[in-house]
C-alpha cells in the first residue's frame, strides 16, 4: 500500500514538474525577447474594421464602452462600432441608437456570445476587412485599431491585443489583474517569442473578417467560444500573433462570488476542449502541427492558484510525514513556480500585493475547488459575469 502511494505521488509530481517547467520556459522566453511584439510605426493604409460588442444584460457598462469606441485615432470613416444588444433594457437601446453606431438586437432562449456574433455576422455586409471582438465592459486605448490594422498589414489574419485591468479596487481585482498579466506574459508574449501562436482570450482580439464569417457558424459553444475558435483555427494551421502595446482595458472581478462563477465557466470550457481535442492533439504533434498540439497541452495545465496551493500543501505534507525526497521535489517546484509568477508580473502590480491580497489567496483556492464541483452547471448554461462602470486604473 505504501509503495502504491509512493508511485502515485511520484507520477503526480512528475506531472506538476512538467507543468512548472513549461510555464517557467515561456516566462523566461517572454523576458529575453520582451520587445518582440511591439508595433513601432502605424501602417499608412487603413482597412475597414467592424468593432463587434456583444452585450448580454450589460446596461451598466455598454453606454460607456460604445461612446469610448468612437474616440479612436483611427479614421472614423474606416470603422464601425456595432453593439449586439441581447436582453438590454429598452431605454438603454434607445440611448445607444442616438449614437453614431450600429445596434443589432438579438434574443435567444439560451443566450451565448457565439449565437450573438453569428446573428450579427449574418446581418452585416461583407465590406469589412477586419472584425474586432470586445466584451461589453472593454475600453479600447485610443490607438488600439491603428495597432491592429498595422498587424494585419504585416500579413497576420488573427491578432490578440493586450487586455489589461481597468480597475484594481479590491484584493480580488488585484489578484485577477495579476492572473491576467501572467497569462499575457506566458501564453502570449512568451509563446510569440519562440515562434508559437499567442493564446486568444475572448475579447480584444481581431480576425480577418471573411475568415470569421466562414468559421463562426461552426462554433456553437455555450461557454469558452474563444477556446473553440483556437482549436479549430490552429488545427487548420492558421497562426495567431500578439500585439503587446495594443491595449484593451477590462474590468476585473470584484469579489469571491463573481470570481467563482467566472472560473466555473472557464474550468468547464477547459475540460470540454481537453476531452474533444486530446487524441487529435497527439496526432497533430506527430504530424508536425506544434501550435495545435501545444494548445491541447495547455488544457492539461491546472489553474495556477490550484497548482500553487497544491504544491504548498504537498510541501507541508512531506514535512509532516518526514519524507525528505518529496519535500525537496515539491519545494523546488513551488520555488520555481513562484519565480515564474514573479518574472511574469509587471512591477506596478507587484507593488500592489499586500497582506490583504496574500490572505485572499486561500479563499480563492477554495473558490476554485468549488468551481470544479460546479462544472456541470456551465455545460448547458452560459454563466454570465456581471460588470459595473469603473474608471481605468493601471
């Protein structure tokens, strides 16, 4: 029995070790080639852009997002802001229609972002070159569309912008902002630094318009539609880039309840696309499609707060049972993971970490455990993350 336990523990720590080394490798790559994904000079030619903003019950934020969307330095005649209004209040829609934007009303028995985008793409003309997808709470930096246009002029068909926090007004929001930047550094900056595709994130992303119209009807995801897009496009060997200075400001979750709800949706999507793509991911690795195989491997990576909390518990357990070998293994892994987090986090956010944020980590660890048990809820029901109007805070 003891031998079985030891073999099981060894297998588990081999898995966590591979994950930690994977994260550390891309974190270091992002540091070594830090300026690789910057746009330095704007393209002289402007392409037609459709800015698509699905808004499901987002009356509190959509007016600000729509108004801010009109303040781009990009030529006004070359882009349209299009709000896809799903279950908005009549007075909100009336106010939106007074703005120089387009409003497409949609209604579904069970709403999803994929459904809203598909209806909009069916109604819109085919005269656009680029489609930008935002969340209803997102605010684009003034030069965002210029940055995106430049990347497309360089030949890219799919571009992920740099989504950053627009609020850090609570301990949970600070930790959520840090998580976002770690993702940006490892899965976008770091991946592009070694020639692999950046990860998509669901908003602040842009697609060749014709390509999006072609592939979106195949996407029927309840949650995690960006993950399905990633898998479908990378399996077709269509790469993605990342523009680190194309900023989109995104509201971070304010408390544990919203955090748990959001992560339930994310974990359910991750498990779903692992199950659907695991076999084809192995096959694609043998066929040389490294981008797709890497994306499938990412679905095997546990949420980082679970990984950190699990390793900390393993260190404590190894010390209690007086197992110096496992104590050394788990201690090294935990140290390397913390180093990875440190080099992936901007200094401005590191300075915001205090006792309140550290004390909140065990609470969020528990919330993640709860999210795993609630995954079934997210399979057939879109778990909406509520937003409120907040100013940009960096």
